[in-house]
C-alpha cells in the first residue's frame, strides 16, 4: 500500500516537486495615468488648427506680400518697358550713326555709350523701384480687375520716380559743389519727373499685358484658369447633371406583383397507403 497522500505544503515545496520553493511575489497593480488620457502625461486639450494668413484683397490698391505670381507680373511689366526703351534707343542710335559713324562721338561721348546710358544706366533706378513696388506693395495679379491693376501700375511708376529722385540727391549734391543749388533742384525734381512720366505711361501698357498674360488659360484647354479671370470662358454646354431621376410610369402588370402559387395539400395524409 502506498503511503498517505502528501500535500504540497508538507516538505515538498510550493509546487510539490520535493524541494523548497518560494511562491512568486505578487506585483502591485499598475496605476492609471491621471487625467483620463492615453500616455504618461496629464491630459492636454487639442490645439486649434492654425488659420493661414489671408492674402491681400485683389480689389484693394495696396496688397502687401510676396508671391511668385506678383514677382512674375512685376518682371513682365518692367522687362517690357525696358524692351520698348531699348527698341527706341536702338532706332535713335542707328539714325545718329548715319551722320557721325557707328563709333563716332556725339556730345562728348560715343554713340554706343550714349545708347547704354540712356536705355540702361539712367533709368535703372526707375526699373528697380517699379519692380519692388509691383512685386511687394501693389502686385499685378490675375484676380484683380483691370482698373485696380492700372492704378497699381501708376503707383509702381511713382515708386520708380521716387527712386530716381533719391539717386538725384547724391548726384545733385555732388554737382552743386561747382554749379550751385540749381543742379540739386534739377537732379532731385525736374529730371526724375521728366523721365518718370513717359516711363509710367509705358508701364500702364505693359502692366495690362502682364495682367492678360497671367490670366491666360493654362494647357490650351478652355476654362482651365480660375473662373472670372481674363482669358477663361465657361463653355455654353457646361450644364450640371441632374441629381435625381424622374419617376417612371409603371404598367398595371408591373404594379401588381404576381400572387405566389400555393401547393395543394396531399389528399388524406393520415389515411392508409395507396394500393399498389
């Protein structure tokens, strides 16, 4: 006969394997993070989404800000003015060279140097001031109506004229040493206005060209640009599709579904079987 049954606590260890073992230590329950949220930190309310900065209104005269479209419009307008100036100066240089030769001197300087000075060097402050004004303060954008664009072009020409006057302060102060204060008045007031008026008139035309160029449809498809911009016309057949279908008339055969056929119960299901 086998001996009496020994329990795990009678010298057989915790698991009854014959040796002493300590029971596993109980781990304390994990504490829930305070605040009711996920993670280890306290609950923090979600931040509101950042609202993007609203661009300048296309209908106001001043719309400060920098954008690629504004820089492109300013560059088109100013480069077009420079091209007109270059074409006009080139025609004048050809006419002058017929008398004194292409490399002769006229008025104390050569014909080529006079062409470069009249077209590039002297009006350069106007080009720089008009470009900065049209690119950052009064931009030419396709969303703006044409009267607003023309007014912005006038202000851009005024900025170029002011730039000519600022340069005239230095040149007039230097020339006033030998010629007197009249040279300062000429370089600061009369010469900038004399050059700025025709350049501003040309800037009006080139700003219109830039406005039309920026608003032309992209990719050769009608209506590719934004609605309401120049050069974009909505096709006449662009009619939205109807969102519902008219009800269809049903025939009497379709309205009344056929009645289900019921199978007849077997005759005398509990009676004796039929004779064979």
